[in-house]
């Protein structure tokens, strides 16, 4: 096998686009996107397809206790720790074809290209698909990567339930991805994640690669509200304990916090559960999820405290009892200067336009960065549209970033 001629490696764009095309048929959404929720039958089908592709490319595939999938291409020196390339194959409920998926299948394309060119690397290369990055069925997001990096206890993850009472660990068993692979975090050389930007900057500026230097800090919380059922007619307003009113106050007030910290502050209460949610009866149960974000970790925490300070107000106005039953945070990341410099050098060497930038969306790389030298490569998405079935990318402005990934990984894997 030949040693790599650095700077000249290029992926097979047609094969990558065909592979993305197959993924786009698994767990289709209502229009042009995907609705491939973690641990669903569609997720199982996509996982099986990904494993088959990796095995056909000569990789050894394993998965761990929360279903993270690892596809390993051996290096010439098995004593060296691997270079990882990863992202996620699960999607939002009204998701696009590329969020996460482009990163995993670009990792597969790197392996396929090295096979085509007969190139061996000193270090092993591992392509990884992390379980439940989106956190749609099971909160919080980035759960698989979080368990892998010790941020979430594995048993806690396996015990989480979705809104229908399905248990994570049982769903994982059902789809056949409850694995045994254990990985020593200290035995990973580096982690690269290629991801669509999920914002308009690269598309607006016509730049092909975003070198991610950091990420917004996010705080999340799930608030359980207990009220009392009553008739919506005879019951005087002063006697009501209306859980939906409490949730509505929280949603409106949390939104105001976002506006108070415009333009960089972001707040959302995207998820609301109400019961019985029927005509004529006061809601006795509600659950609302708070999502607060800001590029400055201190300001994000300040915004989050403002949001939490609203809870007693909502409780008093609605005469209900509130409890924060789950909290999480991600972001405030520090990606590896060595890898950032490597990606910038490779981008310049192979003439790909590039710029440093922050990520406003959360990614599995956020958790990896706490334990392993980590970097992210962004590629443009049309008008920044994402978490929307209209998410769209084109080869001409995507392939350059995948080639930057390929050449960066090879250089690192031979360092
Ligand atoms: O929440 C996020 O930012 C990610 O898309 N899961
Ligand atoms: Mn993603
Ligand atoms: Mn996403």
C-alpha cells in the first residue's frame, strides 16, 4: 500500500451523494426531509444500513452500552490511538436530510476513499454514529456522546422514558443495538466532526468551510406543573388551579428573556405537554421545556437564572405547584488549537475558502471536546435553513469541506 501523497486527496462526490440519497429514503418526513427518531424502527433500519456499508468498506464495527456505533479501519500501527470522525444519524421530528447525517457519511466516504487509493494510515480511523443527538424522544440532546464522555451516567440514560413511556434501554434492546464495546477516553487521539452550519453565514458569504472555534452555551430544563381538574364553566376564576395557564406564563416570560438579551441571546420553550388537553375541563398536568442560549457562558447562566426566577411567579398566578424535574447544559466548549490550526492549514493548502466561527447549535463534539482533542468543520446550508424539512445543500459548496476533512484526518492519522 502506498504512503499518502498529502494535500492531493479528494473524495468521490458522486458516491457520497448517492449514499446521502439512500439515507434520505429511510424514515422520510412529510415533505422532502426526514423524521428518523432515535431508537425507532427507522433508526434501526438506518443503523443496519450504515453498519453494512462500513463492513463492506472493511471496517470492524462495534457498539457500546447506549448504542453508539464505532466503525474501525485499522492503521499500520495498532498500538496508536485512533482518529475519530463522527456525528449522528437520528434526525429531528421535522428534520432535514443532512443535519448530522452528512458528518457520519462523510466519515464513511473518507474510509472508502482511502480504500480506493490504497492508502494506509499509521493510526486507526474510527467512524462514529452517536445515539440520540437530537433529544426528540429522550431528553437531553447529545445523550449518546454525553454517556460516552461520562457526562451522563449510562444507567440513567438507559432508564429515560419518552412521552409514551417507552424506556430507552428497552428500545435499544428492541432494535438490537445494546452493545458491550468499552472505550478508554484516554485512548483516542482526536475527534473531527463535519456538520452543516445550521446558520446563514457561510451561505451568505460564499465561504466553503467554517472552522468552529467555540459554541454557544445552552441551559435546558423540564418543568412539571401540577394543577387540579375542574369544570371550565362553574368554577370561579379565583378557585382554579390551571396547569396550562402556568405553562403559558412560563412560555411567554421565557420568550421575553430572549428578547431582553437580543441579538445574541436565544430562548425557547419548544415542548409543551398538557393533560387532559380537552374542552370544558381545567388542565391538572403540564410539562414545559426551557431552552436558553448565549455565546457568553456567564450571560447564558444569567439568562437561565432569570428564566428560573419566573417559576414562582407563574406558580402563584395560576395557584399550581411547579417542579424542575430535569436540567442540562452544553456548550462553553474549547476546541483543540492544534486541530483548528491543522484544518486551517489544510484548507489553505487545498485552496478551500474558510473562516473561524462559533456554533449556535449543540453538537456531539461539544461533549467530546471535554475529553479528547476535538474540532468541527462547518459546511454551508442554503439560507441556514435547518430543523426543517427544507434543509438543503449542494455538492459544489459541500465537497470542498469534505476534502478538508479527508486531508486533515490523514495528516493527523499519520502524525
Ligand atoms: O439542540 C441542539 O442544538 C442540537 O441540534 N441538538
Ligand atoms: Mn446535528
Ligand atoms: Mn439537529
